[in-house]
């Protein structure tokens, strides 16, 4: 369902994080792609294919990918019959590959693993502003990073962080941003920080 093929046979989407499906997309809703998707899902359900995927990490990624397709199918208004044919099948596969609470708790810490691999710079480099960086102290309770906003956009959680090294300047920046852009700003992970006052609205 993730792989799209052009007229010349070139395949796209194999290494994509999200499916190549947009609001106006008819892929999976019409023609062979729709029939093939239904047949694939039916075969998976009939054969209890979820038993073949025992690795919890693979199951979690597989569920996440299917969830993205389900969200796309459920969000549209056109071709309602075709969407209704897809949605219950997708939902049942998503349910079957779901991890137990114990398996979820045992999943590897991908943030810690990424830090240990040293593939990203540890801090922002003003001389190279386009360079990605991953702070090793991002989630440290006594560290400089404050979570301004954290919200779920299933199946993902998105968070915005601000490095607070000068409390007086950072608090002023947040207050100014709130007034000028009407943003919601609060410190979801460090409510005791001076910037996280009750004058800032909740971020959810």
C-alpha cells in the first residue's frame, strides 16, 4: 500500500516515512489498486498473518504504517463506499498486530540509541544552521530544554522544545510570542521552570 508505481515502472514510497497519499489521491480507492488492497487485507485476515510477525518492533512499525493509511481513508468524503470497504479491514489488522502493554514498555529507547550512535551533532551550530542536531540532554529534568508544546496527531506525538539558558530572556520571548502570534505555550515537561507560569495557557 505504501509503494506507488509510475507509468515507466519506477517505484516510489519504499523508504518513505508516510504513505504517498493525499486528500485528492484516488490510489487505493479505484481500479486495480483498490481491488488489490482489499484482496491483500482479506488474505492477511483469513490466514492470521499477524502470527508471522513476532518481533515487537516490526509489529509496532507495521501498525504505525497501517494507521497512517487508515487515517487517510477515514478523512475523505469522496468515494464513501470504497473508503468503507478499506476502513474495517485496516482497523482489524491494526487491532491484531497491536502490542501488549508489557511489549510497549519493553520497546527499545530509540532516542538513547540515536545519541549513542553519534550521527547527529550534539548542539546547534550557528555557523551551519541547516545541520541537524540532537541534544543528549533533551529530556533531562534538570537540563536546559523545555517542552513548549506536546500534542498527539495519531499515530504520532509531536513536541516543540526551547533551550532555556537565560531564564529572563526566554520567558520574555515566550510572553512576546504568545501576544504576537497567539500561540499556546506552556512547559509540558518542566512545570517548575520560571517560564512555565500560570499566565501561559495550556498547550493541549
